[in-house]
C-alpha cells in the first residue's frame, strides 16, 4: 500500500504474533549463525536450523579457581537444563586425528598448541548432542588469549559464570577434596560428605601431589589470568560467591543461566496489574504510564466515561452503574477491546487494571487477541488492605487525599471537612477482598508466568520491582524432562 495515499496501519495481531514467537530474535539468531558458520549452501543450512526443536540452546562457560565447586555445579546444572557437560579431559577422549595429535603432546608432558586445542573444542561443540542440547564448558578457557581464539572460531557463550572464594577457603577445600571414582562426583570431608555409606567407602583422594604449596601456586596462576578473562566476557558475565552452601550457589547460577539478555526487538508493552483492593494498582499504573509514555486504562473509569458520553453503549450500561450491579462481561469486553484497538494503545502500548477479575474475563480478553506481555500480581495481606482503605479520605475543597496513618491532615479544620467514600467502609472492603480471593488462585493459574510483587512496601520500591521485570525479558522455561 502506498503510504502517501493512505496511511499504512499494521494490524495489532501482527506485532502480537511476532512478539509471542520471537520472530525478531529468531531472524537475528539465524543471521548470526549464518555469518559465523559460513555454510556452502546457506538456504539448506537455514532449513536444517529451523527443523531443530530449539535454536536457542544453552551456551555456558563455568569458570573459577581450583576447588571453587565448578565440577559439582556444572554436573547439577546439566541435569536441570539438559545441556552437555564438557571438560578438558572429555574433549581428549574421542579417537580422532586431532585428539591423537594432542595425545602426543600430553604423553611428552608438553602443552597442547593453542591452535590445535581450539580445533579440538570446535570439533567437540560441533557434534550433534551439543548442537541440539547446548553445552556447559567447565574451566574453559583458562587465559584471555584462549578466550579470544574461541571467539574468532565462532564459539561465543550466552552466559559466563565465575565462582569466587577467598584463597584460604579454597586451600582448605582442596586439602579435604575426595572423588568418587565411579561417578566422578566431588565431595569434601567437612563441607559435603555423601549420604550413602557405600559411596563414602569408595571415595579417593585426587591424583597427584596435593599440598598447600602446590595449591597456592595453582591459585596464583589462576589469578594472573582471571582479570583478563573477566574483561573478555564482561557483557555476559556473572560473578558468584562460592563461599556458601553449594545449594545456594547452584540456585544463583541456575537463576542467571535461565535469564535472557535484553532483546533489540521492537516491543509494545501490554501490561496487566492484578491484586486485592488497596494494593496500589492505580498508582503503579500511573507511574508506569508516565515513565514509558504508554496508555493507562482503568476498566471501572472507562465504563463511567462511556456511560457519560451518551452513546448507545453508554445508555445500555448506565442502569447497571447507577444501580451498583455488575455490567455484563460481553458489554465490558466490547468497550475495552474498542479502547485497546485505538491507535495510541496499538502504537504506544497499555497498562490495564481492574480487569480481568476472573478466569472467564481473562479468557475472553485473550480470545480477542489482546494478550498481555507482562502480568503482575501485587500481593498483600487483608489486614494491610483494610488499613489502607478504611483510613483514607479526601478534602472536598482541595481534592487532596489524606490517610490517618500515612498522611494525616495538616490542621483540625481540614480534618473536619474530610469526606469518606462509602466504598471504603470496612464491610465493603471485606466483601471486595473476599470476591478477589475467590478468583485469585484461578487467575494465577491462567497466567503462569505472572510476576508476584510484595505491595506492602514503599510505592517507589514496588515500582522499581515492576520496572525491573518490565524492561527485562522473561526467564527461560525449563523443558519438561519427565
């Protein structure tokens, strides 16, 4: 269509579909792999990539000094995300021309040339299991030069995790390290002893001379290269304190590798705020709309505005509003979808609250092709909600809002003329809370990726929590490995 003759308006369904299926990121990934791999037949290469179950597979490097727990965390991580665990010894196990050439150097106690070593890593990561399931490289690379050579070879991690701990802790761990010769699992005589007596009996000390001097030299060698390696991967790096229980370390590592880097894809925010009465949905919607220039829509206020404009729909819903009855869902949805279809909402995005109130409304909204990109539940206890609502009032002269605890009136004169909303009576608030909790569990099930935020804190703190999850991408969902 010629834009000079008639403005071209892209249907909102197109952008929703593109965001849902991450078309922009898909194309970006295809082009990146195409440039890195330089296949002879680009079309067939792209076809084969699209046939895979997932193009975005884990590409993780787990680094750290000796005895920082890399082996334990890497094995556990691969069990959870289904990636292939790769160590330096694993790379040399295959019987290929490259590995045989590398074995000649190791048998002579010589260092494998960097060029040969990079080819070995490249050969292992190009195998079908790594291509389809992703990989976790443990303790690779060790130097900045090695990291730069991997980048030149097209081996770029999505996440790099470095485990750190004081040298004194690492020396103590090294001296107490024990290895299960059957599984290769690492244990410690003090910090991590196996529960099984059978496993405990077969544990062995690591091979080679282990003394405090040897470990100190190993740590010095690591520290000489650590800063340069960190600088190489600073854009995707996460440093985690390893001097804590391994369960906590693993939880932090897993959270990071499931996170996703910010996408350059165009994004139109479509936000729904849910929560009990008094949780601050109106305030947070206003703050989000002001900062990101999106449209704030309160369903209740929208219905009142339609009823006041004397349109045909306004005349239909006016009796329901005047009598305090619930407006039929079909009418609410018709009014709401018409508002969300306007150009400002389509181009700038929207933040919606006071709708949906139950699963039926949520399903109807989704069937109308107005799926939210983010859903937040503002959570608080009933006691706090009652305290917030029943103690608030408004000054009819200035329009200023006051609260008996959080914002008392400046004078007795102002206090005397305050007006309380009948909807804020304790009985009415309790009724609304009961109605909310009747549907809350089902709504949380309908929006499984919704983010829960503690609303019983300073409003600006709540806004920061919302904002952090609004601008960032949602974390990856682990595949069902049942």
